[in-house]
């Protein structure tokens, strides 16, 4: 009920703002020109591929507006006002409505974004579903973040942001940034229809997200800065169906209906409470996960560079270094001085094979020592895991549930391959003002799950080459052609092409 009220409120706010945008322009030209700052974009995209699936990098890291099927297409129209138009003002306003009609996707009609965004000085509030950028990565070249990536559809939420502000008495050498949000997963009905009969799914699932970042250094005085952050998220509440557990109910299939009251929201914020399946060994309520991130940046006048590191944790066992630091994503990016060949280069390495070790055992009267291994990244016994509409919310190299046919577990909402080692390369260039290109290549080895290991270590490689043309003679138009290739024994071989045509203009 709460989420429905919030959604309706955000839609009403958006409708009200849209009405104001199309009102007559003020006589005073120094006042906001909301019409002229509103961008209309229409986009048509189609993908065709061989094999059982479209190549990964034709579909991944596109905020979920994509399909793993070999043939798909969509027509998209968006109306957005970027809050950056008010950068010089204390009060700022942004909004967006982004709709698509698709074929070969999980849904035909898609509300990709619907949000209104306001900010006063450093404090911002966003209502609705908005595509949020990653904090430490180049979205065009990275493989993605482990916790909050750009691979899945945005989750509608109420989000409070506090932008970078200096810690007292540090003169800007130590700055903070934080945010907190509550929302709701919108894929419950899709889960119910998509999963095979008798398989686990969840509806009306609530969502919580928060993060705190520190930055040390001042780029205007010294070109090096260092950032440190903690990100956390929780899926909680809602209704969970066809739950099977050996801890309670003697391995029976059971439905659980969880509270969505204020206590549930507080427990999600503080990582407290417990679930029915915990039995005599309570953990915390819901699916709680997160990551630590670090970033060292060089702010040069002609070229820039950064190195970053992320450590994912699924529960308490990885919050400290008790079990060592073996799983991580580490990478670097270099942005070169202007030249016609190469603009940016990214190199990343990811490993998720340890997961606190292979042994897990709750403490008992006969064995008081608890072994907290087998963290089982992105999976959870109640919810469908760290996914939205079948796509991983985090890094797409951890194989999403939409690929489960390849594991003989068709329409089973679970990550069947989360123990991965991967190298990833991303390159981009701007040969001229009219042309832009990028290329990605990922080389992975895959172990499956601790509980369900693959028979052999399977190799899978993913690659894409894409060129985008912005013609001078057709202002606002651009076209992209991407060729993708998957090769390996995990999800098979595939070759495909994707053509995207886009037209953008500012309303007057």
C-alpha cells in the first residue's frame, strides 16, 4: 500500500511539472526556461544474433532495456530535463519520463524511467525510477560494479542525497557524500509468470539502499585525490512463495508473508531482525549485501587516470578481514590527451571464487564453532536474489538467471554461476567530431556454485566493437552499429549485430 501511494505521488508530481513545462514562457528572459531545457529523444534499436543468446555485450550494462534473446527490438521515447541545467542555482529541478515498446524482451510495454528530482544546495530528493550512474566507473568501458551496477532495470524509490560537503575545519581536504533510499521491486508479477511451476518467487518486495563516501584531497591544489566508500542494500518484506528449507518445516514447501511496517524499514536500515527460515540461528531480515570501494584519481591538465578496487560482501562474514581478502574487482582507467586514435582505456580483473571459503556450518550445542563460508553471491533462500527482471543488478559477468537454460535449470530464479575469474578490457576513441568507437573484451573462467559446481571449469569470452556516427549535416541525429561475439562452453557461441538510430532535440 505504501509503495503504491509513493508511486502515485511521483506520477502526479511528474504530471504537474510537465504541465508547467508546456506553459507560456515568462516575459523575463532571466527566469528559468523549462521548455528550452527539456530534451526529447526517440530511439529505435534492433538486435539479431546466432546461437541461443545474443552476445553479452550487446545486452549487458544497458539499465535492463535489453534482451538476452537472439532477436529483439525496441522503440523508445523519453522526455527529460537534466538537473544540471540549474547548476548555478540553489534550487534545482529535474524530471523524466522514458517509455519503450519492445519485441523479444521480457515485457512489451516498459516504463524505463519516471521520476522527478529536486535539489536545494547540497541536499537532493528523487521520487520514482531513475537510471543512476555508477560512482567509480566509466559506464561505457567497465564490466560493471559488483553491488550497484547499470545492468538491470532501475528500481522505483524515494532517494535522499547529500552531495560532496567538506568536513568541518578541513578546508575541503576531507569531504563526505551520502545517500539513503527506500523503494520497491516491480518484477513480482513477472517472477510469478516466468518461473516454472513450483519454483520460488517473490512479490511486493521492498528495497533499501544506502552509501557513504569519503574523499581526501583537493584537485584544485594537488592533482591526486583518494575516495573510500561503503555501499549497502537490502531486499525485505513482501510475499515469498514456494520456499524450501531444511532448517525448519522438514523440507516442506512454504509461503511466507513479511511485514511492510515501520519496524521492517528500520530493521533494513540497521541490518537487524531475522527471517522465518533462520530457525534457531537468526541472521538478519531480508537479503542484505554491499561492497567496499576505493578509488585513487589523478586530475591532470592534459590526461587523467584512476585506479579502483571493490570488495563485495553477501553477509557478516565479509564485513571484516577475518576470512581474508581474496574476492575483489580491481581496475584502472587512463584518459589520454586529445588524439584521433585512443581516448580512454580500461583494464579490470575480477575474482569471486572464494566467498569466505567452501565450508559453512551453524553453531550447535555439540559444535559451538560457526564456520561462515559459502556466501553464495547474489543468491538468497527467500528472494530471487540480487536481480531485477532476471538481470543481475551488479556485475553481468556473474551469470544472470535469464541464462539458466544453459545450466539445465530453465525458468529457475537463481544465479547458477557466481564463482568467476575474469579479465576485462575496454577501449574508446574519437577519430573526429562525427565519429566515436568503443571495443570491449572479457575473458572468464567459471566454476558454477559451491553447492552445484560445474563438471569442469568452463571458459567463456565476450567481445563487442561499436561505432557511432554523429553527422554534422543532421543535427541531433546519431546512429550506432555494434558487432558482438561470444565464444565458450558456459553459455555457448554467438555472433550478432545491433543497430540503433537516435534523434534528440530540445523543445522550444
